[in-house]
C-alpha cells in the first residue's frame, strides 16, 4: 500500500467531513453504542484491499466499526442471531448510492486481480437500519 501523503490525509479529512454516517447501516457517532456489542466509530473502509488498496476516494466508503468488522468476515451474534455479512458487492452498492460522483468500477477493477461483481443491496437488516436512520 502506498504511504499516506499530506494530499491523502487531506482527502480522508474531507471525506470524513462529507460523510458523518456509516454507508451500510446509517449509524452516526452521536448515537453512542452500536447495537450494544461494541463502542462504534466511523472508519474508512477500502472496497479493494490487500496489495490493491489505494488512498483514492474512488476506493473507499465510510463504515462504522461494526459494519467494517462484518465486511472483513467477523461473525457476530446479537440477541442470539448471527449478523449478516457484507461483501464487496454491498460496498459497491453503498458507494454508488452515497458517493456516486466517485463511483468507478473500472478503476476498482484495475486494482483487483478478480473482477468485482455487480453492486448488490445489502441484507435486509442493513436496509432496515438505513431506513430507520433516514438514509434508505
């Protein structure tokens, strides 16, 4: 991954100012605990990770700690129910919905060995949360 330069930091800071919510569940930091299983914070999540990860607005979305963990494969139970996972297709959907001017699948495919699948709406739990937070 490329080293973080001052221009990259400026881009991340601007992105954080523009988006004060999780792209996949709509959670905002002023809401306190995230689903009572962890203290949340908003993070930058790269749609394409590993060696393809780049400091470029086209490659990132905003996610709360919980959704970011679910994207990276953590299996979490809330109230006895296993939380649905999030995929790259779900992050593409979120990028297209909330940051459409920087939605660029061709660019993301240039960073990845495998071609990305089509954008796909996340599981109903996430959609319900987005609607409850006024973003669905």
